């Protein structure tokens, strides 16, 4: 029989103990999804893996494979849309949480992995912008304090205390200016010239007669030049930004047909856009994976004798990559076989 002190100690420690098998755990749920969405996706993914490993699949099983694949792709698109809504509400942790739970259910999903990585990059950029705004605010506040310190020196005179206070103030100004200059240089690298100019102008005033003025004036000249150029081409800049956003959204959603259209328009209108090559590389990577998967799937169906279904898979992939030589050859081969089979079935049978 345990003593009262031991029982009391146990009751105090009980809330700190981790959950165990004796306590029912709450199932994970995604915001905006049915309570059992993750469990259902896991079951569908497991069943799809099982069916795809079959040496020979019946027509019913092939239809199940198609339905499961379509359902999982729809789940990926729904997850991306739900995370995008939370991102627009500045709920970055909630958006990442949706991707994290969804990735646990579909750990091999390249689409979810890519979308989560893009979210992390946008989140990092957002953090950088907020920190830059805070640095600008601190710099502006220091500039407002300059007049007060000047009055203090006039009242107290050049005594030791005043000298120490002013020296501390100048150190703060120099530290703030360095911070602003660093953030401004990052903004220049991102081509955010308006934000870079704000930071550089405040840093220039904080430095005063410091030897850093040459570097700031050079960066300010670059920002001013780019801003003047942007004002001369407002329509083009607006198109570029819209095209890049639309292209990135299409890639995140795995909509390669729309992505190709946006990519072609961006390539025609802005062949030197800094985001063109990275987005083009991302599109090509997704396209290669999609085509490679379609060719393998079609070959598997063809070897199982399901030529009609193999032809459907290859033709669907052809809409994404119409000039793919391997796809064209596979389609031509399948069409020829089907043509011969129809000819044989249409010919009169010999009578014996």
C-alpha cells in the first residue's frame, strides 16, 4: 500500500507525464478537412501502392488505380489551397502545419514537398521584410532623438556625463546604420529597390560624416536608377509580377498545362526576367517526372495487354510534352497494334 506522500507525489507528477497507450490520443485533423481525411489518405496511398505492385491487374483494379491516383492528386491540390488561404491571413504556422500533417500522410509526394519548400522561402522573405521595417523604425526613432541630445548638450555643457551619453548615442546610431545597410543590400539583391532606398536614406543620415557614405551613395544611385526605369515601364512590370505569381501557383498546384502557358507568355514578354530561368528549371523538372511516370505506367499496361488504357496514358502525357520522341513512338506502336487487332476482328472467320 503506497504511503500518502507517495500518492500525493504521483498526483502532482501525473500532468507532466507523456501520454501513454492507456490514454486515448486525439487523431490528427487538418483545418478545413473532414476529421478522418488523413486516415483516409493513408489508406488510399497504401492501397494504391499495393495495386501498382501487382504483376497483372484486372480491368477493375486498373480502374481503382485510376480513381485512387485522381483522389490523391485532388487531396494535394486541396492542401495547397488550404495552406494558401492561411498564408493570406498571415497564419504562417498554420499553413506549415497543414503541409506537415499532409506530408506525414503522403511522405513521397513531390508536389507537397515542393509546395512546402516554397512556403518556407516566402515565410523567410516575409520575416526579412518585417525585420527591415523594424530596423527602419529604430533608425527613424534615433534620428528624432538627435535634436533632444543636441538640446541636452546645450543645457549641461561639454561635461563627462554629457560626453558619455552622446558617445553611447552615436554608437547606437552607427549600429543601426550598419543594420540598415545590410538589410538594404539584401533588398537590392531581391530587386526591392523602394525598400532598399528607404533604408539607405536613413542609414546615410545616421552615419553623418562617416566614411561609409561612399558605399551608401553608390547603392542609393543604383536604387534610384532602377526606380526611375520602373516608372517608365509600369505596365510591363505589372505584367511580369502577375505572370510570375500565376506561373508559381500553377507549378505549386501541379497544373503543368497552365504553367506552360504562363511560362511561354513570360518568355515572350520578358526573356531576361530574373525569375525566368529558375521557374523554367522547376517546370522542366516536374515535367520530366510526370512524363517518366506516364511512360512507365503505359509500358506496364501495354505489357499486361491493356493497350487501350496504355494509349490513354500516353496521349494524356503527350498534351504536356507533344514533341517527346519516346511518347510519340509508343503511341504510334500502340495505334498500329490496335489497328491490326480491329482488322483481324473484322475479317470473316474461316469455315471448316
